C-alpha cells in the first residue's frame, strides 16, 4: 500500500488558510506545492492593516511562530514565507486533476510574468521608468500603479510582472533593466505534479454592491465598500494612512456603516459571519486615529459569537470608543446636491422615518463563493451548495465527497480568520492521517555538514558589498564604504559584487571563504530576509555555522530612503556595515537542539467528549499510540 501513495500535497489558495495548512504539513514532513492565482501570497488578509479582536497587525501576525526551531519560526508576510518543504507556485491555477486518493496527477497552468524571477533583483527601476499608469488593483482602484509592478510592498514572493493588456511595448523597462530580466516572449506554461492529497483553500469574493441601486455604490463617489475603506486609511495605502473622502480629499467628520449588504436578503439568505466584527473594527480604528469622527453602524442583529468578540463590541460601543449602533436597515442613500454629502433614509425601532446626512457611507459587504468555485467543482467533480460554496460532510467540515480532497476556510461557507486557521490545521491533520505511511518520503532532507569550531580563533571577517546593478551603487559610494571597513579589526577581505543574490556570486563566496580562511561573513545587500536562506546554505557548504553570518540591508535602509542624498546614504551605509562587522566579530557557534529530537510517539488526550474523541482518532490514524483520559 505504501508504494501506491505519494508523500506530496497540493494546497490551492495562498491566503491565511492555505498558508497555515501548508506550514502544518511541511512541519509534519510532507512536501507541499502551494498554488495561488495571484502573483503573491496573502489573499484578502494582505489588504488588511489590523484584524479583530485584538487589533494586531494582520501582515505581521498572519503566520505566528508555530515552531521552536529558529530557522522556521518567522513565517509572516513581512518576513517572507519560506520553508524547505514548501514550493510556492503563484500566478497559477488548477487545470486538470486525475487519479484517486493517495495518487493524484495534477496539471497546473502558470501564467507568464514577462519578467524572469531568477534574473530580477527587485530594484524597482523598471517601475520608476515605466510611463504607463493603470488603476491600482491591490488598493481597490484608489491610486495608480505602473504597467510593470509588484503587487504590494514586501509581497511574498516579491515577483514583478507586466500587465500586457495595458503595456504599450515601448521597451523602456527592457532598456533600463540591467539584469535583462524583461522577457516579452514568455508564454503561459503547464506543469505536471503528482500528489497524494489536495487541500482547497481558495477563499471567497466580496459581494459587489453595484446591483443594489438604492445605496448608490458606483454612482456616488463617497459610498465605498468595507474593503475599499481598509485600503483608504491603511498606512501603506493610497492616502498614506490619512482618512479622506474620495470626492474632495477632505477628512470625513461623520461616517455611516450599513450592515448586511449582500447577506441575509432574498438572494443570499445566509449570514456572512464577519461583517459585524469588521465594521466594529474599522469604526474603532477610525475613532482611535481621529476621536472626533462620528461613526454610526446601522445593523439588524449584532452577531459577535467568537471568543472575545462580545467584549470587543462592548469596548467599541462603550465609553472607550463611543461607536453608535442603530438597529435599522436603511432603505436608501441619496446624494446631497452640491456638497456630495450622503443622506440616509431609515426607520427607527419606534417606526419613525428618519433622514440623516453623512460625509461618507461604508457598505459592509458580505462574503460570497468565488467565481472560480464553479470551475474547481467541474475539474474535481465535487458538488457545490445552493449558494455556490463547496459541499462538505456534515460532521467533518473539511472533508469533501471525494476521498483525498479536503477544503478549509470560506470556500465551504463564510467564516472568520480564527475559524479558517482552525480548519486549515484540521485539513492538514486529515491529510497526515491519509498519507501517514509515506510521511517524509518527499520532504527535503538536509545532509549535515561539518562546521568549523571558531572558538579560540581570531575573527577573520569577509565583507561582501552588493551593487545591486545600479540600485545601490548609483546612490552609495561603495568604494568609500569598502575603504572604511577595510580598516576595522578582524576584517581580512572586502569585495564588491554586481549581484550577491545570484548563484555564481554565492559560489564565489564559498571559494573565498576557503581561500582566505574566513570564519565570519558580513553581506551588505538588499532584502536580507528574502535571501537569508541562500547565504546560510552557501556558508554552510563552506563549513560555517548559520549564526556566523550577518546580513546588512543597505538598499532599503540607505540607497532608497536617501536616494537624493548620496552623502547621507554613504555615511549611513558605512555605519550599518561597521555595526554588522562589530557584531559579527563577537559571534560564536551556537549548539542547536539536535534535530530530530528523540520523541516518544505517544499522545495523551484529556477529555472524552466529541473534541477529545475526534482528536484521539486523528492521532491514532496517523500511527500514534493514544491515551484518552475521560476527565
């Protein structure tokens, strides 16, 4: 039976659910292919600044630490989502699936980027030079982007691509691209992979309120959706954290939120489960930034069912924030002639008809099944519900009718982030049970290399400076930096390189480590988090432990922020590299916890109810001995 199953897993959808399921499986020893149709991961959550109920940073907390191993503990979108057992395949979609549980053959269609990611260094010069401006999709149409772009700052992966429908083929980007990464000749391609199981985490789509004429969306500039509001006052959004009205750029003093737009009506009878909470969150954040703004939420019922949610609602309504809640479903939104203000017509709980003017109206749109659900349903031969979501088993909400194919998150019905994350882990556990016999068969196994013991040795530091084409070198005088750090104690080698991120540069570093007997390395370059694993591998093959490497960011922190002041950029780069060298001189090998640890393959489950029974069964199906204590 073992030979008939494949130890790899396909996860479709790179939002919070897909990322969590992928990480769980990768940590359990399965090879994962994570596929998303967008050029970068994150899904809708990447567009949010904060999430409820603690208003923490969505980008930073999207993938909190799940592992004690320091090499795999930082998995957030700002740190770049990297794991040796996860292959990230973006700008791609599912094309065909054949086979059965344990042995699926999958065809993936990759859309052309027209930029070679292996050559691209992310310098951004192409974006700067491109003359074509188009609407910024990530910022919901507020603001502009170029025809060549990266989806959002610090995107994971940071892929640049060209919108060929809008591109004029002027060739300016190609002319200014030093690494010659622009490739207009690229074609869509099809890739074949074999997997033992599939997890669907393709998410949802926001309801488009354009068809509800009484609310004036798309007719009145100051009527926006909830996701548009998120981008409007985001620090990384089009208005740089300033809350302004689209019509005139003025700060709104009075804002209305209308709930259940696209939910709980004749066409969509279901509750979208998140609208009450995200409207409360948005109102709280606005009141925190601008306390004098009057925020009023028009609702039918407050559905704050999650852990800490009701307390969150009470904080918003109470004296801490003073958000007003009005139990009513407005019948119409009218634009006030001349001012572009908006007049809401609604009935009070005492049946009185009221009219009230607002500067901005926010439509809290519901969640609906994505258009791609229909296509996925046909490819996978899985039924959908009457509302277009994926159908699952009644008492196992991550299992579909087809064995070996699982679903998590809002693809099966509307749900919030915490429930999506829980389901993602549940789906991963189901896969682990199905493929328990082939766990680890496809995972990358790192061969341990003999590391140099540097204790008692004088520091011999090698400093490698990246020019990043001209992105760094045209602003920072690297010759000055080089001459400055050569004089520092312990430095025995300083070298400039056009692109340190390239494989040939890392091969050269390995050679120099051997020739110069280096026992510590400092690399001054761009995006250290993105390239850290490459440098760790490179110095590891040369016999140096990972902690004997120090990376210094001189592009984002120097040449970009001081691009108009070469002297300041150079001086700051000298100081940052000097700090890196000073730190590096005191580094020593850290004896890590042996991996894998000697672990007793047994589990104790306390509680004999439904949760305890389900947990025990999941562990037992994965081959672990379980002790169930009915406390």
